[in-house]
């Protein structure tokens, strides 16, 4: 009997060792794909927020709900196919809690609660906003006979629903003008929901003639069209994928999922449209009178967008601050990717607004979140917002000149206490840490002056060497789990992600990294940081989810590209290796825009010469501007209809090389693994 028992024990031991070897430390460490509750350390971190901020001060919530005229009991918008493109109903769980749950930073919970206030609101008599119907606000100003619209949201479906709410409560009036503050899609994408393309004024006319024509002027800051199109094209595929992380596109709203983004609940996923502007504002102080409403414009380029403007309404003593003030700390660098913004210039334009309008202003309102009322309150709001951006800019430069690197500065810099305690400059969207990195990048670039950083290994190759030096990965993971249990989540995420980059199949590393990122997400005050952490955790647990992302639909956007933009895009799309030994020239004559260009394919590079023709070009083609899309999309049937002289096979070769990523659709590259 003893011999049988010993044999059984031996077999059990052998089996258990084999099982452990096969499964690694996953089971040993209790790792699963399930979402986890807040750890004791996360509960402690989030609880401490209550002592940092004055939660008895409800002024921002009071502003968020002030002036409500009407709102549907349930708000959920669908497209023509029945797909939900926007939902406030998804956040109904907010009503189930008296205070923030342990899995949400209490400050972010307050911002989410404020952004859940949706409907039609009065800013002042004659100015109204529909808020909470998209990430941005639709603003309408009542003129003598009609509406002047500001920033018609991101999606056609959302702007249509917003206009229906306005007309239900305030009456149906014609649109007299559409004014767009800056060239981000959440401010212009819904334009075909508030007007028809054929109703746009003739851009060749003066603004006075446009207004007299009975058509609708589309008024924008100088440079709008160039930036509206280019930003979403040249790096558009990468930005779209990275936006999955920033905006939580793959996450479900909930106490362990998506919260507000600081400037709204998130992006709508309806149909994005675009209309070419008919008039550009070019100088600060320019005034227009539209339908009896006088407006003075203040140019603010290089702030939240490369082209942006504020608007002053003297008869209302109201200042539209576009997205230069938003009731939250904004981004000097946005996580989806974009050119860095100038914090000093941003602050300077706000103080210029104070100088120009501060003595008279009684209300400041904007394209995100809610207004602020009262001369003293508004001036404090403007000054405090300016001070935050100026501090981040100046203190980062102080540290730079003391020899600190970007990572060191981002861990050191903190706002002065008085500025940090303002609800409307909290880090719900941008953060002091990553904005300081933007300042570093603007002045110093990527290099930290350490020669070791000049040409580092590929991340996956570096990770493999780390794993080789570390040795026993199971032992490393046990140490990492012990550090996780001590609340050292950032370090655990770093070391386990290194293992994932060395071996993406290491399940224990993936799951432990996911658990660490999840706790960091629960602690984050910034909505985009929370989204990024939780999306990474999702993809570590279940693999790349890019193909499951809700996608917006576009309407006529790409056809607005200029010829120069199309040529630039060709150079980006082109298979440079395939053309590395080629050298040929193409004369391009564009009949509808009266332009001539020379394209020179030189050893895998596409060079462009404007207003030129080559006397000995290898091939020449004559076509309308938009026929260039046949080259971009390798449409051989379309190319066959274009008149060409010379070696037409070179055009075929060029079109066939447009294959580095698809013009339409997404590029689902990995982010949190190689």
C-alpha cells in the first residue's frame, strides 16, 4: 500500500511539474484575462484625491447644467443603417453611484459627470449651445432673420439631431453663415448636417457679395483648408490607429472602462463631411456684421490648432474662445500624434484676449464643455488658463537649462498649488507630464545628448538582449508579481512589456503587464491616459483589436486635396525599394485648376516641381486634378482613359508602386507588442 501511495505521489508530482512547465507561471501567479477590481494601492491613491481638491466646490457642475432649456430623457443617435454613432445612454451608470467607484479617479469621475449634462442650453439671450451631442458643442447665434452657426460637430447624424433640438425649442430659421474655429474634424465634420453643399456661397465673391447672395458663407481662419486636409492624410493611418488608444474607441463605457475625455465623452462614429471654406479671416480685429450680429475676430494660430480664432460679440459682451480655453488642461502634444503646440504663444493669445475684451466680457463660451459667467470669473478663468500653459513652457525650459532630460522633467514638474487646484485646469485631457515633453521636443528635439541614445537598437532586439541577460524569465515574472503586489505598477508594466517585446507569446508577461496597466488606468485623472492604459490591457489579454474599432464614414473629404497634397501623398505611399533603380520624369497638366507640374522619380524618391514642364519628359499626361487619384489608388482602368504621350508604362509602374498601405481603410499595426 505504501509503495502504491508513493508511486501515486510521484506521478502527481511529475504531472504537476510538467503542467507548470507547460503553462509557465501563469497559473502559479493567478493571472487571468479577466478585468480586475481596484487594488488596495489604487484605492489608496484614488482616495487621496479627495484631500487634494475641494469637492464641496460644485461650480463647474453648476456651470455645466446652467441654462438648460431641453434635453431628451435618453440620448442615443444612430445612422441610416441603425448603427449607434453617439450615446449618452451608455453612461447612465453614473447615476448609480453617490461617489466615484474605486476603479475611477474621483476627479475624472467629476469631469465625466459634468460632461454627461447634455441638451440645449442658453449661454445668454441670443446665444445657445447644444452640448453633449458629440465631443464638441454646436453653437448658434440668433440674428435678425436666422442662425449663425459655430463648429457644426464631427458627424452629420449628430449635427442633424442637434439642429432638430434647436428648432423644436427655438423655432426654424435659415442658416445665414457657418463659422468654424479651427481645422479639427470634430469641429467641421457635421457641416452637411446643417447645410447642403449646393447652398454654400461662391468663394470667388467678396464676403459682402456672399452674404448678399442668399447663399451660406463658410468662414474660417486663414490656413484652415490646408491643415484640415493635410493633418488627416499624411500621417492619417497612424493617427487613426493611435486614436483607438487615446479616445478609448475599443472600450465600453463603465466603471472599469471608458470615462470622459476631458473635452467630452469621446468621438462620435457617424459620417464625417467637409465643405471647402468660402472666406478666410486673416487678421486680428477684422469685423463682420452678419444678419445684424457684429463679430470681431482674434487670430490665435499655433495654439490648439495651427489655424484657430476667437470671436468677440460686443452686443452680447460674450467671448467665444474656440478651443483655446476648454475647462480642462489641453494638449501641447496630443497622444494620437500631431505637431507640438506652442505653450508660450497659447498663453500670449489668451492674455491678448484679456487685454482686448477683459474689461467688458460677461460670459466666455467655447467649443467644448460649458461657459463661465461674470466679468471677474471670466477674467480669472482666462488668466489661470494662460498661467498654466506659460508655467509648463517656462518651467520646462528652466529644467532644460539645468541639464535635465525629457523623462526627468516629466517626472519632476508640478503646477503651483493654486493653479493645480482649479477644477477647470485639471489634467482631464492633457497632462503636465506629457505637455512638458512637448516643450522639450519643441526646443530640443528627440535627442537627450547622451550618445548612447543616438542610434538605439530596435525595441524587440533590445528586449531580447534584456531577456538574455535577465536569465530565468519565470523568476523575473515572480519578482514582477511581488512588485505588483507592492503597488509598483509602472515598473511592472515596463519590465513585463520588455518580456512581451522579446517574446509576444509569453502569456504570463502579457497578463501581468495588462494587470499593471489596468491599475494605472484606474488611477489616471486624464481620460486619454485611462483609455490608453485600459486599451493596452485589452490588447495584451485578447490580441490586436483594431479591426473591431468603430469606424467613421467620410463624405467627399479626400477629393478636397490639392494637387500638391496628392503628390506629397504619392511620395509617402510609394514603394521606394521597387523604384530604387528608376530615374524618369512625368509632365502633368491639370486642366480644371490650370496647373502644370513635373514629377521626377529619382532612385525611389518622388520630387515635384511646381509651375514647370520638362522639355524631354519620359511621359506626359493631361487630366483634371482628381484624376490623379487613379495613380494613388492604382486604378488602371481609370488611367487608361487619361491622354498620355510617351512611355505610358511608367505611369502604370508608378501607380503599381502605391502599395505601402491602403488609401482606404485602416492599418491595424500593433502598439503594445512588436
